[in-house]
């Protein structure tokens, strides 16, 4: 009776009264001692438990096992091992407890070492080791162990199913459940819940419908826990919300989680009014339901309605306060969240974590770190979430010293070996540029999951250690889609596109499904390279996996086709069911690149009709479009409209566009005066636009003034010197040309060589001006000479004013002939079938002579030729260019 009373009081958390009963016992059996020790261990009062163990000189095997398990629960592995090593005798239960201690605390290596040393094992021993492998995501080892098990019970099947579901191999988890069913093992509630987790991940309603007969046969569909899990599986498919609602209506019993699951699903699916209707029907309106609706309203931007709901709660508990604060933070209403936080009658660790995360995610990083400090001053150790958010804040502002202090706090909190903390530390130290600390943290991590390896690779990439990142990637035991995204993105950003594409091919070969970020990265790369065929292939992959209709991918597709000069950009735009401001801006900018000024303006009007407000980027695109089409009046109207109609302050980019527009149309003096009248200090882009206009209109005086400004701002930019030389040479001012060349030499500035490239049969071929290294250069030069002769016969006359040297005319003509884009077109004519269009990309602005040359090429060869230079596209057709000779 005394022992039963101790157990009852301990269960109620009344440990002092339990101890009084224990102390009052006239005679205490070992069972009574173990009961009291167990009560202390379960409440985390391990020193009290230890003192009792010492009082009976260690007790029996059961006593030591209870204490060992108590230490294990609090992560005190070394103390647990001391108890284990001090045991005079050990049974299988004691061995199992020590193995479970290592498993619980993430040390699978030590768990396996102890498991292998066990004198005898039961099914619990095998299940403990199996759990360790599954929790650490080592599913190859887990499956190997599972196959070796001499005996399996339902727990064994449940653990391995959950393990595969944990690493998102949902198909494998489902197959194992089917194997279990074939072997005649009947599921229990826990097992059924595990397989439902896998089915949920499969997002295959057919599999879920196939599982329902078994649920009915075993009586689990009427079980409220399993029924709610099945409802959750239905709700994961946004297109099956009606089916989910039908299932919900047919459930014989619902608990608070059933209602909250349905409310959350409808909210997440954008059906917030339907979610509100379900909430109104809930007879209890429990805290989970209130939280689900609050969260849904906030996510939909209906923060006022969320606040009304919050205010209607008569006595909101801390969970409600936390949900409201999170809602404010999600909507960027940081000050409102702070006001609510300050008013909270009671705060838990989630309250502090929500505020710290909100500050960091809204760019108020120092306030996040200040709040962490305040939490610590209040005597509260931060939660994992607070620590990881603080590391994120340190990463954002490069606060290495503060990050070290937070790291010390994590050690004090005893969670330095937690994988979430380790991963956050790797990211923080990587972004702060301290790779020595990154390597230390990574090497000391007891459990390295896929996120750990991905974080390490990202840190290496961030610090320009691409080959090291490749080495780590190659040595990963398992990779997820983030791993592939990281390495592909790294190679794409390093302009090593061929290798990025090779990684993508390997990824597809391994049946890894590409996500939206990978597709957008590769499409952006294709646009930069001007590789439309590769872009089309990636478009096909996107269609195959149902990603082409996602907004971010569709925007990337449209932008890629524009940059590659393909009319498919219009097709993508027309097929889009959803458009955002980025969609409209990309289309307007694309029109500008192709000199389609009127079409850009027309699209702007459509955008306004659709109720989309323009932003600063919109007007950069419009002003560029006007500049490339010579639409001066329209450009002025848009420039004034920014502030007048939309309250947008013109930025340097807008002023640069206006200088370019005025200067390009011949009003060079007006462009210069416009710069002097600007309310902000002009930058290099603005002076460069003026210098470019002076080059077009051969204005040496203003050109010299603009160039002098540029030499002061960016003395190492060779393009400015070359442009001024072009102005002088076109006017025959050879003394001034020589002086510019002298200054370049004195400053150590070298001219950036012209480079052109083209894609033929999925391979990129590049040429530089005066190229002698190409493997077919003799054939290319011969083709170019023949072409030159044909063009001269057709009336082409080389414009030698674009030669920067004072040499005779014949030498000038020869110099012009070997510009990179001319070598490229000759190669295209040499290796492609007659009549096939040719597309060339060039790093610099095309010169006037080459522009004339290509007009004649398109006329004589009957080829469509597209050139994308450093400024825009030129589409040459039958002797004319889309730019109308205005560029």
C-alpha cells in the first residue's frame, strides 16, 4: 500500500509527499526503494536518486538500471556509463538500457560496439539497435540488421517503417508494410500510424484508398487517432481537400486534433472561409483549433481577423499568445509582435523563441541577439530554436564574436552535440568566413545527418572552396535534393556550366526528382550562356515532373527564353495561370532587350489593367525599352510617373536610363545637364551612359569630361578608356588616342578582349578577337575570307573608323575582319546546314562595322542571325536589323 501511494504521488508530481510516505515506512523492501528512486529519476531529480542508491549500497540490478536510464534521459551519458561499469552483475535488461542510452543520445557507434559485446540478446536488444540506426538515418545499416534479426516483433516492423519514412523513402516504407502484411503480422495503432506517415509522404491517394479496407477490417478507421492520421494524409494533397472534407464528415469520432487538422488544411489551401466555418462548428473550440485558425488567418494576410479571434478568447493561454505573435512576425509586423510579447502574463521558451526567430527573419538581427541576452539574464536557458535563430542572426550580420558567445551558451545548455545546433554552427561560421571552426564543429559532431553534410558543403562553397566542396559531396553516404541543389548551384555560380549540367544528368540518372530551385538555377545559367537547346531540355524535364506550371519555374523559363532570343518566351507567358510582379517585369525587360519598346509599353498597360502595381524594377525595364527604341517623350512620361503616380523615388538606375535615352537620341548636351541637375550623386553607370552616347554621336568634348569622371571612379575599367579612344579615333585624333593608351599602360589597365560564343549540338564554341587557337581556325579564316569577298561584291564597305590604331586602310580592314563575332559566324556557316539560323552571344557591345557586316551576311547567305551583345539583342533578317540601326 505504501509503495502504491508513492507511485500515485510521483505520477502527480508530488515528490515531497512521496518521499514523506517513503521515510515513514517502518520496513522498506527493495521494491519500495526502487519505486522511490524511479520517481526521482522520472522527475529529473537525479542527485536525490543517486543518494538513495548510495544509501542501500547500490541495491540490485534493477536499481542500477533505473538510475542508468534516468541519466540517459537527461543526456548524461558518461554518468550512465559509470553506473553500468560499476554494476557487479548485469542482465539483458541492463545491457539494453545502456545500448538505449547511447541510441537516445545519438552515439550509434558506441551503441553498436556494446550491442556486439552483449553475452545474450533478446528482441528488445535488436530493436534498440535498429532504432539507433533509424534515428540517425543510417538506413542501409538498419536494413542489414533487420534482415539478420533472429526474431521480429511488431515493434521491429514499426521502427524500420518509420525509419524509411523519416528519410522520405516513402515507397520503401510502404513496401515493407506490405511485406509485413504478407507475413501475417497484424498492425497495431502505432504501426498503422507509422505506415500512414509513409502514405502521407507518397501523396498518392490510390495507395491511401487501398489501405482503407485493411483499416476497416482491423477496426482502426473508427479509431480517432488513426482516423485523424488518415485525414492528415488526405489533406496533404491540395487537390483532395474535398475528399478530405468528405472523410472528415464521415468520422464517427473526432478529437481536438481532428478538428484542428481540418482547419489547418483548409487554411493552408487558401480556403480560409471554409476553415472558419469548420471552426464555428467545433463544439469545444479547443486551443489547437484556435491556434490553427489564428495561424491560417495570419498566413492569408488577414492579421486583423486573427487579432479579433485572439481578443475573443476570454483567458488566452500561452499557446494562443505565441500563435498571435508568430502571425504578426509572419506579416512583418514586428513592433506589434513586440507590444504583445511585452504584455504577456507568462512566457515560455516558445514565446522567446518565436520573438527571436521573428526578429532574425525580418532582418532585425541585433534585436534578436539582444533578446537572447535578455532571456539568459532572466535565468532561462534558451531552447534549440532560440539558439539556431541566434546563429542565423549572427550569420546575417557577420557577427563572429557574438556567434562564439552564443556557441558557449549552447555548451552551457548542454546541447552542443545536438545535430540542429551543429548544423546551425557550421552555417554561421561558414558565413562569417571561419572555416577552421567549421571543420572543428563538423568533426566533433556525434551524429552527422544529411543536413550536416549539406551545411558543410554550403560553407565551403561560400568561401570559394569549390574543389573541397566537390570532394565532400562525392564522399556523402546519402544525398537529398538539397545536396544536389547546393553543388549544382555552386558550379553554375562559378560559371562552370558544363559541370553543373553533368551533375544534373547524374542526379536524374539516380532517379532524384529535381526541385524548383535546381530548375531555376539551371534555366538562369542557360539564359546567361545563351544556350536555348539546353534550356529546352530542362523545360522538358520540368514538364515531366509537373514543375513547369509552378510560378518560380515559369518565370525562370520565360526569362531564359527571352535571354536566348526565343519566341517561346511569349508562349510561356500566355500559358501561365498565375503571374506576379516578377513575371510582368521579366516580360517588360525582355522586350527592352530585344528593342521592342512599343510592346513593352503595351505589356505595362496590360499589367495595370490586371491590378498589379509597378515597382522600381518595372520602370527600369520601361525606360530601357524606351531608350532602345528611341521613345524620348514616352521615357520622360514614365520617369515623371514614378513619383507622381506611384510615390516611387527614382534610383540611380532610373537616372542612368534617362541619360542613355537622351544621349542615344542625340541630345548629348541635355544628357550632361540632366546629370548635373540630379538630386543624387551620379555613379559610374550614369557617366558610362553619357560616354556611350558621346561615342555614338562623336562628341569628343563631353566624352572627355565623362571619361575623366569615370577614370576617377573606376580607374581599372578598361572599357572606359577604349570608349574614349573610339571617339578620338573616329575623329582622326590620333595624338589623343596615343595619350589614352599611355594612361592605360601607366595604370596597368589592359583591354578586355572581345569574346563570342555559340551553342551547336549541345556544345559551346567560343572565339576571341584575332583567335589563332581554335582547332579549325584555318578553315574558319578561309570561310571568312570567302564571305568577305562575297559581301564586298554585294556592296559592303568596311567602316574603318572603329579601328583604334593609326595604320593604313588595308591593315584597318584586316583588323576589323577578325573580330570575335565574325569568326563565330564564319564557323556557324562552316558547320551548320544551309539555311539554319545562327545565334551568337558576345561579351561586349557590337561595333558599327560588325553591325553592317551582319546585315550583309543575312542578305547574302539567306540566314537568320541573332546576336546578343553586352547591351541587347540584334535580329538580322534579309539585310536589316531589328534595332533599326538604333542601338
